[in-house]
C-alpha cells in the first residue's frame, strides 16, 4: 500500500512539474505597453510577468500613477477638485493654498534640486519659460523671439526662496506675486521615480519604464524575488546629429548601449522641441544666465539612481559650460554624464564608461 | 527518531520502477521545455506598428515591405528594407519620426502628432 501511494505521488508530481514550470518559474514573459496620454510625450513600459493578469495590474498602477503626476505637475491645465502647479500659479500669490502631501513632496524635492544645480534647474523660472513657450507655440508664419525687456523683467521674478512651503500645515504661498512655477525640467523624472516606487511596492521586480527621455529600470531582466538573473536592462543613446541639416553629416561614435539596470538615464536635447528662425535653432531649455536657449550641446545624458536628479542635472548641464558642468558631476556621488557638443564631440564624465556596453 | 527506525526495518520504499517513472517524467518535462524554447525563439524579429496605443500592424523584419498608415491624424509611410525599418515620409509638422531614422531593439520611432510608434520585437 505504502509503495503504491508513493508511486502515485511521484506520478502526480511528475505531471505537475512541467505545468508548474510553464506557469510560474519557467516562462516569465516580457509584456510592453505604450501611451500618448501623459506629459505631452510618449511613455511606455516593459515588465516581466508570469501572466496576462499580472501584466494588467502592472499597467493599472503605471497608468494611475502617471495620470496622477501628469495632472499634479501640469502648468497648462487645471482639474476640478485638484490643486496642481497651474492652480498654484493662479492663486498662491495672493494667499496660502492648501496642497496634497504629494505636491508638497514634489516642491520640497524641487527646492533641493535647485540648490544642487546652483540655480540652473529652477521650478520658479516659469515667468521666463512661459515667454519662450508662447514663442515656440506661435504659428509658423508669425514666428518671433521673446522681447529682451520682457525677458529681463520676467527674470527678476524667479527667486525660489519666494516659494514658501509650510510642511506642517501643507500650504504654499508665493511672496513674489509675479513668480510662476514650471515643473517641466524635473516633472517627468519625478513622476518616473514615483511610478517605479509604486510598482516596486506592489511586488514587481523586473521592469523598465520610460517617460519621454526619462528611463528607469528595476532588477535585472526577468528577475523574480527568488530567482536572480544577470541579463541587464539596456538603453541606447540617441544620435542627435541626424535631426539637424547642419549636423547630419557628422558621424558619432556613440556607445552601442548603456547598462541601466536599477538606474535611471535621462537625456535633455535640443533636437525635439525647437523652432527655427533666420537659420538659428531655438529649443526649449532656457539658460538662466542668458535667458536664451544655449547651443553648446546637442544633448546631455545623465545616469544615476534618482530619475528626478538625473532630469534636473541634464537640464542644468545643458545650459552650463562644459567645465562647470563637469565639476558639478564629478563632485556629485553616483551621477555620471555624457555630453554631445554641436561640433559632434562626445565627452564622458570620469565614471560614465563603467556603464557603457560596446 | 521513531519514524526513522520503522523505515530502516522495512524494504526499500522506492523501487526500480519508481525511479524509472520519475526519470522518464523528468526527461519528458525537459524535452517539452526545450521544444517550447525553440518554438519561441524561431519566430524571429517582428516590426510592430501602433497607432494611439493600439496595434495597427505587425510586419516581419525579414521581408521588405512598404506600409502606408493613414489615420484621421495624418499619414506616415513605414518602410522595411534589408532588415531595417524606418519612417520614410510623414505629413506631420515636425518630421521627428522621419529624422530619427531606423527603429532598433533599443529604440522606438515615435510620431507624436500622429500618435504612431514603430518598434522591433524580438520574439
């Protein structure tokens, strides 16, 4: 009897084994999805999941977090019953405005980034960036540059210390009535960090998310809690020379890919959002020094563990000269950068090459 | 302790037949896994074109194809040529999809105004 029982157990186990392997341990599948709904850009993700259901619940978290921060950090649109950056711009100059914990956390982080980047990435720079935004959005036939007097006047209202945060009572007030917030320089990075955090908290171990030029990955490819793998998440660095008539003959020797496992890679470039006037390129990254878009670089990419910091750094480095930028990167632990100059030169920070894969 | 003594006193519980059954079952599992693995890999690289987040077309990267994508948002011409895929023409204002060149496994070509993507799937 005992023997027969054991044989049956073995037979059943033998039958279950392959089924078990297919459903859970054997084939984790990569699922991907893409959206045009958030942050005025294309966002997407890839996740290793064991079933369609697991993928669906991942997508739900991604979508709800992306939508949350898309609305919260929006400066162009207001939403019923939600205090976001647009409503702060309208109301916070007059009186204290109550905000959510989430928005307060963003503003606190934004202040830190402003300090770390020596003012080069400043969410209180909205008075200046809005003038450029209007110019960029004007019709093709009536393209114009913002008036210098207006720019100089606007620049007087960009002091981030006029953004007063009361973290105990969760209120925000502008002590400069003409100050405007613009979260564009760090918004996508911040959202990417929060989305990744929510997905990790929900138990996902292996995924890559991308919001425009902001990429964040967690775990190795196909990794689970119990099973470690060593296949890295890779990202390419876009060749920006192909986008412009005057640079398209330059051939760049870019690294084939960058290992971004458990890291974030963010690129700021002049090649996607810009307009041309009298043969000159006017892109969307406005230097706080000149109040104009600088054209020293075609793109700057930054790798590090915080996507918010990478986003803030790539924006700052784009407007800083190379030597100042290099100094900033070298003096910051865990952040590396790659600059591509208008002349087609590629410059790496000291530690960047440890991430490149050739 | 008592359990162990009992077992020692009896005949072997796992006989030769049992081992045979176990081994053959494991073998069948392994063969099945390997076969499935080959089937998945043999599918090759495909090009996936999406519009507004929905799949619009799937093409083989091994076959030269020209795909006209006409939607209410506009027109894009997707070309597969010599194992490469790119957007050759578009009536969008910024032409970023055309300028960005070929899609690779690491790079999705995107036309934001038309909500179109072209990517390579390695499955």
